[in-house]
C-alpha cells in the first residue's frame, strides 16, 4: 500500500506506507443543550466534523545516516503543511480523494543506523472523500428528466453549467428544479456562448465566456439563494423557460462518500 499526495507518490519518495486503521466516518458534532428540570439534554441533531487519516511509514535502509536525513528532508518539503490542503489518494481506496494536510509533528524512530519509521497524521477539514472519476449529466431540452447517481453514499453538492439566452425583464426566466428544489434565473443577461456557473458547494454563481473566463458575478441572477443537491440514485430534474432560450445544462455531480 502507498499513497499519492499533491500528485507525488510515496513510493517515488522512498517510503513504504500502509493504513493501520480506517475512520468509518468523520468525527461527529452533537448539538445539545441542558434544560433545567429535565434529565439528560435536549438534542438538536448532529453533523460531521473533520476527519483524520493516519498512515504508518517506513524508510528502507540508506547507506548512511546523513542519507537518511536527506531523504527525510525531501519528505518534509513534499508534505509541508504551510502549502495548505492538497489532494490525498490512498492506494487502498483508489476511487476517491481527500483534501488534506499534515496536522501533527512527525517523529522518525531509528530502527537501524540508516532506516526509520514514523506516522503521518493527515487532517481533512472536509471529512468527505470525493470521486476521482466524477459523474456528469447532460440535459439539452426542457421538460422533466431523470438522472441517476451511482457513485458515493451521500447527497452531493453539484456544479450546474447553464447555457442559453435571456435578457433582463419581467417574466423572463430559466428554471432548473432538482428534486423539488428550484434554481430560478431572473433579471439576468446571458448571451449565446456564455455559461452561468452555479457552484452549490461554495454557494456562489458566476458567468463565463466561451473561453472559460469569468466575466461577471452571477449571484444577482438567482431569484433565491437556493442551491439544490443531488441524491444517490434517481434524481428528477425539470427545466422550464419563459421568454428565454434554454440551450443546455451540464451537471457535475461531485459525488462523495461519508
């Protein structure tokens, strides 16, 4: 077993790595409060906190202790947490990636004069694993459509790419409704070749030109700050337009696992 971090493999860095445990899901945050005169606590539900992934590593014997230190220096530069979150892919779970960085000091225990072992603790502020080969769906006509997510085990926050032509005016709109959640574009100006991008994870929207360059903010075009999610399995997506031309809709699922 090994891993890849920031597109560099542990094997290429001279490491032998393995998972010694697997966190079934990220840490939980419980929301409770104490009510005077009532036993226990009042429960307001829970959600997920960060995840930690611990990888046990060893370095094959080098010809000298300075050579071992040199290898450790290279590893320290590769895993430098000051650079922020990077993509972590584990060989044992090759279908998903985590955004991670180191979260604890790394102490190398000398096994022999020129070899050692240590543990890497990766901190994932977003506890979910995301599909490396994501699911994408295309809709080219108005009406009701069914799209099916096969990857992951929880709802996802997709990216919607909406193409069409619309001018600002009363009664002019393009409506995308996903499982009853409506994303309605009103008071908008969208020309041929432009794409309205709606990122439901970042809760933002912007317009790109035909070259993929962001040209303006798209949030004012949304009637409500409603960002529809996709469920695992079948999803119903309905498209409607009034005094506007709908050209196409691309949905990047951003499928994920707990």
